[in-house]
C-alpha cells in the first residue's frame, strides 16, 4: 500500500521519522559511496592532481544545480503545507512554476559556465597543475547540470508528497550508474579525467528521466499540468523566500570552498587541496544518516504545521534532534579510531594520508552538535519562516567558518584551517538552539513529548 501525504498527520512521529529518514539516508549513502568510488578511481588511476580537479569543479556544478535544489526546497515547503490544508490546486500550481523556473535557470547558468570557464575555475582554486585537469572535467560535466537540477528539484517535491522511497531512487540511480561507468570509462577506455566526467553526466541524465517518468506515469498526488507553467508572481516570491535559504547555503558552501582552496594552496600547495578533497568525500559519506534524518523531518514538520497540529510539530523536533545527535556521536567515534584506515582507501601517498587523517579528526570533532544546527534551520525552512532559516543556515559556513579559515592559519599555519571546523560547529549550534527554544516557547504548544 502506497504512503500518502495525509499519513504525515496521523502516523506516530517515531515511525514516520524512520519511514521518511531511512530511504533518504540510503539515497545519501549510495550517493556518497559513488563520490568515494569516483575519488578512488580518479586518485589511483589518474593521480592526486585529478582529485584536486574534482575538488575544484564539484562545488561549481553543485552551485549551478543548487538553483534546482533551492526551487525544490522552497516549492516543497509550499506543497507540504498546501497538502496539509487539503489545497491540491495550490500544490500543482506551485509545481508548474517550479518546473518552468528550474529549466530556464539551469540553461542560463550552464551557458555562463562555458563562456566564463577559465575565470570561474581560477576563482574556485583551479591553479598550477590542477587547472588543465579541472577544465577538461568541467567542460564534459556542464551539459549534465540541467538534468541534475531537475532531479534535485523533483526529489523535494516527491518527498513532500510522502513518497520517500521514490525520492531515494532518484538519488540511487545516478550513484549506481556512476559506480558502474567509472571503471569502464577510466580504466577500460582509458579516457582519464574526461571519462570520470562522462560517467557522471550520463548518470545525471538517467536520474532526471526517472523523475520525469514518475510524474507522468507514477502514482503521485502532484502532477505535471502544463497550464500551471505560467509564472505567478506570488508563488515565485514565496518559492524564492524559502528557497533562497538553500541557495544561500550552497552559495556559502561554495564560497567556503573558494576560501579553503586558496588558503590551502597558499599554506600547503596542491597537496592541501587534495587533502580537503578526501576530507570532503568522507564528510559526505559519514554524515549520510544525519542528513537523512533532517530530510525525513522536513515534510513531517511542514505538513503538521500546515494542519495546525502544534503538538506533533514539537514532538517531531525533539525526536529528530535526539536521533540525529546520537547518530552523529557514533560517527565521531568511528572517525576518531579509524581516521588513517579511512584515508588509505583513497590514496597510497604517505603525505596525503598523514595530512588527511589529521584533518579528519578536527573536522568531525564537534559533529554531534550539527544535529541541532541542521534541524533548527530546517524547521524554520519547513514552516516557511525564511529570514530566521536563512540566518541560521548561514551561521556555520558564512558567519563563522569562512572568517575562521582566513584568520586561524595566520596563528597555527595550515592546521588552523582544521581547528576552525569544531569552533564553527559549537558557535552555530549554540545560536540555533537559542532561536529554536524561543520559537517553540512563542508559537508552539509546550505539551511535553
């Protein structure tokens, strides 16, 4: 029996969190496995400079495709609340506008990527021996970005309808395809860094086609209706008010990577950028269950807020924070005991192993606190309160981590970069907790869970 959005307002919160979070976690797990496998093939069959190239290019492509994610998150918040208040027409009008916006923005951004490729790559840290690898990878990957943007937008809409397993498949399909295609293009066809890029581009295409098939032929509540493609200013404003949070998050992450890459290059050369490439891949992999819990939390909070069921909203907040904090604590223990073993999966370069294993410990040191920060910011986003959600989303990367990454190396050298991560985690979690407590006391029922 298929799950519908109405069950978000009736099923026990703990059960719903598991139903929503497990498929999301599996999707992120497989995507992160793909990213790790991709890095392993590139690192072992092409070289450490190729890892640096991917580290430079991936945030650019995700920044471009994040427009689709931003539209998806903003629109999904509206759709969740519309379905919660049983207003299906509003949900479908919103979806039509989302499709129109995603297609046009993605195409424009890709065109700009080709025109200003050299300048963009240099800004993101494409220097020295890394630059030619980065340019080759970037050119092949760009045509796949509109498909990625569509898939990311669709994923959020499908999750808003209470269909986490379908949303999971949209993430799983490109990951599995990439794992299959990487060795074929890199090792068998000997296509080098271009082969890695072609594997990713093809994978994005098939992910987008699956999402399209679901909306046309699948059992979904919100369908593609062409007359709703006409843009409506009120809907666009609300999508952007909420979606700008995701865009700001992706933008701050991309800006952080720009600062990181330039600072690492200044203090540790190309090797420093490759160190962060490995650390970033491990972060994507290790935190998949926490991200899954946050993704599972969003439609539950949005639906019940739209249905004015404040007790269920409060319960979803408390349970999500408990589950995510415990999960992140377990992840931290694994990192502390096995950091060097983890890094050796990616490379046999002794300098790279030494630098990356040291960095991993500090980057993850305060990871249990990220549960409060991510769920707190996600809550404001789910209920449509754009300004506090935007501020809280920006606290870690934009407000604390970027200035720390610039300042700390002046005192501690390259190690200061890694010391910056736990400090930023503590500060951003503390601020988010204050905001969340005030919001709960002001607007939600104080009935004990």
